[in-house]
């Protein structure tokens, strides 16, 4: 299933994207190669490119399961996952936000495997359960050209025809690291035991 959600004035969006790629790189900006990769998820690649050329500032609904899966998480937890992926891990694939949720694009098969891995993981119960979109599902992806509206937008936009996508084990690792980091931040270490609220308190400063 492929659905473009709004009409705009047709123009050669891919030529525009290629020209904009020269000498510049912005993390949240789709490149011409990235647009071609997204369009390939629709199956009929030529038709998809033609449709997106006509509607460059429109979100699109693309199917999951063949080119990518999507792991849909709470935005605060998702930020923690991205922090771990970029500071301690291998990085991430494309990432978008839509309707108050963060969408991490992952390798096909991740949506089917990740829930089972979380069930087996010791820290799995502490992980806010993600929504996993795989085969038979479709997701709304941000437009190629920012529209300036409150709709979906890219945090890490696709910029190559063959982007690296995290698999279920990498996503699980990021989930666990994010939970552990949050737990560690809540711990307050003291060398003294907690005070007994019922204990008598004496002023020993006057003792001789």
C-alpha cells in the first residue's frame, strides 16, 4: 500500500535534491539517494518516484517488511536509545517523529523478532513496550521537502540508497542501555544508612 496524503505543484524534486546535496549535508534532510531508497519500499519504484515528484512536500504512507521495519517508541525513551546508539553503539538508521512518537527504521524482520527478545531479556519488563511495524503494516513517513507544518519530520533522514539499519539485537541492546542509564541516574549513593524516623535525636555538641 502506498498513499500520498496531499497534492502540491509538480516539479523535478529529485533534481532539486541532488543540487542541494552538493557541498552540504544536513542530518534531517533527505538526499536524492535517500528518497529513492524510501520510494523502493513501494515496490513499483518508477511509479513511486513519479508520485513523489508531484507531491514532494507531502507525507507518504509506505509499507513495511521488505525494505525496512519500524520500531515506534515513546519520544523520551527514544532519545535515550539514540544517545546510546550514537555514543556507545554503531549509530542508527533513519529516524522520524510523528504524532508524539519516535520511529526508528530497522532491518526487515526486526518487528517480528524484537518482542520475543524483550520477553527473554532480564531488563525487558522495564522497557516501555514499543510498537513494532513489519510485514503487512504501513507507516507514515515525513515529506522529502520540509513543509513547515506540525506533521511528521525527520530527525535522521535517509541519505543513501543502501542505509545501514539496526537489527533486533542492536535495538534490544539500545533499549537495555537506555533503561540502565535511566536507572543509574535515579540512584543516590550514601555511606550512611537511612535515618530512623522514630529515633531520639540528642544534641551531642554540649557533651564533655
